[in-house]
């Protein structure tokens, strides 16, 4: 497919992915919130049919809404019952298409980085797919085989296994691809929870009401598992969103040990979610929430500073402007033309990663100077440009750009 054709697929899939994802996550957060805010029925309501488990009053866009939670005991199945599942399915499918278009088919973003591991694109794709599948299987196994007897042990097992797979991703894939594949692995687990656990449990519930006119009085193993995985999904949401956006932040993924910022995003996101979950029963949640957010941001500050001062995965060239003398702009321009101009031009020779990526062009001196700070950040500090060093920029050239950036007026 042509480069612009892939770009169109990318655009459409991303659009669907965002909309479906917002609908899925929005619903799931709203239900979680409702469940935690239900008011228990009064004694009188206990004689009602169906007996309510709890109820809640809500106000939204010009009207009051009253929602009641019930297990329908003794009441007939309503003629119209709304299920929510297509949002989850559409989010996963559009995400799969995006991974294919952007990373796996090759072209829009690098899967490999020779300075991380010397593997081919094909091997990297297999590592990505294998890791995502392995993560999903480990999670399913922990949930089906261990959680019914020992839920905490199951959680510990899958959290450790997923951490291990994430570290493997960072040791084999380009850092940006590693972040995204950890996100895709977690997203796949979330969607798998809907398909393999939540939907079957709901079907079971509906069948029980239809067959006997009442929901099972003892909560079945399937329902108990549906509740557990739905809580897991709730905790995974915040980390996944941060991982999916991480590709915009080169200082984050260019850390010498990319698993560290990944762990911070995951742990920070889940911890913030936890405080938000317990806030209805935990009086002093506000300062704790503020402290959790601050601790996450402070940890990000520390790792991003490390990335910036340690020159990404490799050391930045030492800049000594005083002894090496000033740099001529003509030399800088020559380097940029050779190593960046194939992509970053109004009429690029290389359109494999899109036409004029990020809209950044280095055709004129003014354009180059206007982007001096980002050129320094991407080519010298984080070394994330040229992507996977496709145009084989040399150390001496990076050092030249570093000296040039150091002599520019700030
Ligand atoms: C093979 C094509 C290619 C080459 C060569 C290339 N880039 Fe990029 N560049 C991209 C792509 C794709 C993006 C958008 C994705 C991203 O930001 O990682 C991008 C984005 C950028 C951005 C904008 C985003 C930001 O972080 O500000 C800058 C600046 C940049 N590149 C600088 C450079 C410099 C400097 C060089 C040469 C040393 C270079 N690029 C070489 C493909 C290329």
C-alpha cells in the first residue's frame, strides 16, 4: 500500500479507536462510580418486586434520572435490555488495525533500534505479538486457576509476569515501540476480560432469569470472576491511557532503562485510580490523592531529567565550545540536509514514515533555526532522530549539532 494509503488507514483507525475507547472507558467509569454510590434500599423497599439492591438519583442535562440495581428475583425479564459490549470490541479491533498499520507492517514507526538489540523487523513483530499473547494467557490462567482460591496470589503472579514481559519488550524493541506494546498488552487483557469473562457471566445471568424467573441466589464462580476482572480493568485504564500517549514524549521513552518510566506510568496510574475508588469511604482522600499525583509527577521529573542528562540510551557527546571553536551554520545545514532532509522537507525523498513527518521541514535556514531546540532534543539529547538512525548519522555529526545548539543565543 502507498505511504499515504497507510496514513489514511492510520487516521481512520485512530479516530474509531479514540471514540470507541472514550465510550467504553466512560461507561465503565460511570458504572463503577454508580456502584460505589448506590443507596441501600429502605426496609419498605425490601418487599417490592423485584427487590432493589440499591438505587441512585442523578441529574444530567436538564432532567433527573432514577436508576435502580436489582437481580430481578421473581420479576420477568424486561422486553428490552441494553448490553454494552461493542465499544470494547471496536476499541480492540481498531487498536489492532493501528498496530498493524503503524508498527507491524513497517513504515510509520520503527519496531527495532540497532542500539537496543540487533534483530530484524520480522523478529521484532513476533516478539510484540508473542508478548501480547503471553501476557493475555498468563492473566487468564492466574484468574481461572489461582484467583478462586487465592485472589491476592493471582494478582501478584500476573502483575510480576506482565512486568517481566514489559522488561523483555524494552530489551528487544525500539523504546517507543516497547511502550506501545506494553499498552497494547494491557488493552488486550481488558478487551479479553469483556469477551471471555464479563459477557459469558452476563449470558449466564440472563439465562438463569429466563429459565427460573430469578437470578441465581448464590453468586456463581463466573459472576464472581466477572466482578474481579472488571475491577482489574478499572485499575488498568489509567496506565493504558498514559502508555498509548507516550509516543509523543521522546524524553520519556529515550530513558536509558525504558522499563523504569513504564513502571512509573503503570504504578502511578493505578495508584491514582485506587485513591479515586476508595474516596467514598475514605475521609481524607483529598490529600492522599494530591500526594499520589505529586509522587508520580516527581518520579517522572526524575526519570526525564536522567534521560535528558544521560543522552538517552547512549551518552551524549561532550560539548566544549570554548576549545573547539564556533560552528559554521553551513556545516550544520550540510549535516541536516544529509541526515534529516530525506524526510523533513516540503518534498521529501523518503515518505515511508509519512510526508513531512510532524509537519517539520528543514528546507531553509530559518526553518532549521526555528527548530534548533527540538533538533537538539531529538538528535543529540534523546537520539530518537533519525528514527532508528536510518540515515546513519555519525557521532561527530551529533557532536557538531550539540556545539551549534550550545552557541545559539537562548
Ligand atoms: C526516516 C525519516 C526521518 C528522518 C531521516 C528524520 N526524521 Fe524526524 N521525524 C520523523 C517522524 C516519523 C517524526 C514524527 C514522529 C516522532 O515525533 O517521533 C519526526 C519528528 C521530528 C520532529 C518533531 C517532533 C518533535 O519532537 O519536536 C523533529 C524536531 C525531528 N523529527 C527532527 C529530526 C532531525 C533533527 C533529524 C535528523 C537528525 C530527523 N528528524 C530525521 C521521521 C524522520
